[in-house]
C-alpha cells in the first residue's frame, strides 16, 4: 500500500470555483473558464473546500519537478480567470514598412522585407490581438495560449536568407504576462 503525502496546497480565492473530472481541472472565475489536463501516476490533485491539494506517493527529484510545474500552472489558471494576462509586442522595421492586421483567427503581416506574399501567424484559443500603430497587444485568460500566439507572431517574422545584424525587421516581445 502506497502512503500519499501532502506536498502542496493552493488557496482558491472568492469568486473562483475549481472542479475536477478525473485528471482534468477546470477553474472558473469572473473572466471565464480555463481547463488543464494534469495526469501523473505519482501525484494526485484533490479539491477540498476552498483549497486545491496536491499529494505525492514518493518524494524524489522527478516528482518535485512535476509538483512545481503543476503548482505554477494552477496558480496561473486562478490568476488568469481573476485578472487575465496581457503581452505587448513591437512592430519594428527599417527597410520596408510592414502592414500588420488581424483577420479572423490569424495575424497577417504584409510587405515584410518587401515580400509579395503575406506571412500568417495563427491565434490560439480565445486570445485577442489588437494592433495600434507599431504595437500589438495580446490578451486573454490562458497564459499558455497567449504565449503560443506571441511565439507564432515572432516566428512568422523570422529573418531568413539575410544577415540578421543588418535586417532587424520583425515583431518582438516587449513585455510578457507576469
């Protein structure tokens, strides 16, 4: 018989509810709902009242690493549904003026380095992207989706076949979601 030891405890603030269905944790708050699947054989999550408890069967480096990841994931889920996240990006060009717009579920970058075809970056999940002048604002409640969207935008404007020390055009992350 395995003895399960309590490893971490996370407080659920007022106005936020957490539910569990198997290994899927759902956190609902004033800004929306975030779901995350957290499966493992050596760690378990249970929701008791206004606390999320994580227990582990054995203490070792692997389980401690997963424990830290799960704790930060659950805290960012709670933070996302209460206050949300916001990333800021800057459109930078010196050679050819870029036109950046949002069309449906994609960010379209036109005239990048004078190219005729547009470069497209996918917007992940329920993330909202706003373009004002030379700034992009990416906001939402799921930190993973916002991070993936900003990475897609940076990746879409990656320089190829030119010297990156001279051609520093692109869209770059200024401030992430703390």
